[in-house]
C-alpha cells in the first residue's frame, strides 16, 4: 500500500496525516480526503484518464544552487562572506550557526562527580586534537581578525564591499582594510612607509603595474641623472674652481677660508657654475619628492586600484564566479620584488663603477 503521509490533497491542499480517511481514484490512483472526493463527486485529473496515465506524487523541491546564492553570511571568526545556506565557513571551517563560542579555544565545562567520588579537575583543553597540557589553563589574549575590525559586508565604494577589496589585497589585510575605511570616512590619507621607502617597487609588488612602471622608471632616470651629473658635470666644475682658487688637488679638498671665499665669488658671478655644482643635489631632492608623494598618496592610489579592479571583474562576463577571480588576481607579486632587489643592488654597486 502506498504511503501518502505528507502528500497534499489535490482538492484542499492539506497534507495527509496518518489517521486521515483517504480514498484513491480507481482509474489513475490519485489520493483524496474522503469528504473532498465526495464534495467534488469525481476525480479531478480527467486529463490523466483521457491519456491513460497514472497519477504520481509531485517531485520534491530542487535543492538550492549554493554557487548561485548571495554571499551574505559572515563568519564570526574570520569575517569571510559565505553562501546564504552555508553552515560552516569556507575559509576557516568555523560554525555559522550563531554560537561561535562553542568552537573557540575554551576549556570544556566540568562534569559533576558521581556520589562517593571526589571532585577532580578536568585536564586542560588541548586545541586541534593535541594531548592535554598540564598546568593551569591560560586563555588566548586575543583572536586575530584578518579584517582589522572592518565588517566585510560594509561598502567601500559603489558596488564594492570591503570583503571584495580584501580578496585583492590578501596579504596584510589587517592593515589595509582599516586604512581604506579611514580614507573613506575622513577623506584624508595615511602615510605608507613601504611606499615611501620602495616607491615604484612597492607598487609593482602590489600588482599596480601601470603606475608602478611609471614611478620605477622615473626613479631610475633621476638616479642615473644624479650619477651622471656628479661624475660629468659637478665634479669637473668643482675641480676647475679649486684650480682657479689656487688649491692643490692632489692634497684633497681642504681649502682655506680665503680659497673658499674665492670659490664662492666665482660661483656667485656665474649662475651657470652654481647650477652645475648643485645639479646632483637637485636630482636627489626630486627623488625625495617622488618618495614623499608616494608615501602620502600610496594608500589612496592602492584603494582606487582595488575598487577599479573589483568593478572590472564584476562587470566582465567571466566563467568563474567573481570571488574566485578576485582571489586569483589578488595578492602580491613576490618574484617581481626579488627582481627589483637584484636591479637595485646592481644599480647602486655596479653602475657607479662603470661611470
């Protein structure tokens, strides 16, 4: 006998219960409540009768496609956005059921002793399946937050959330996410010492290839100008001034006050001579200006780069889902960092010897 429990009556739509009085159409096999069938006076599936087919229960609803769901379920442990029906985080494996305290590194509750047994302290909790550790339990001082306290669901810009930007940043999101939030809220920049010290190399390391190539080439050009100006312009001009002041070059640069006065007068009479002597210093000042500019504007430029990249990925017709594509495009370029270090070493130690 067919079990119709849970199947809806085709007349009243109420699911059949175990004690219901159910009648079945002798022709197609459709079930009804007895009073519903008597109310209609016949089977309502006349189309099945005419085609000679039998009634079959409706198929269960199709399971939702997890990959097509919106990612709005935030992990309370790491802040990663997961699918709406997910139970566990796809990044850290933590529970998404709203009780993260059950899965943190805390000792299990004590078990009350049986009558006649002495009270014993349970062994300290050993995370990740390790052996219980002896001694008093010391709770962890803090839980690392990869988002630096920023909610991944908050919007960084139109159509771009902080969670999307973190997919591109990847490394050191605990620094960049709060900085992006500060820039968005205050409209002011925060100084980036990495961008200041490494300039275009930092931008290339952070995959800002367009501006990274521009600033790297500019710094390289200014450094070559500095070396060329020092060797071919400033040094010959200083030697000429020393000779005119009556100095013995073979004895080194140790002028007397009278000789320094003569050199100053010669430089003051001809501004071109003064410019030639100061040309290497001008190149160094320009290099410092570029470094300060990138230190001040680096975080803002990187934030705009992330926003622009996320929008490009979301607007493109990609086979992979946007979050996976951002994961693939994001992060840093370690190989280019090693290459830049080698080029810097050669530029500082080898090029001056050639000149």
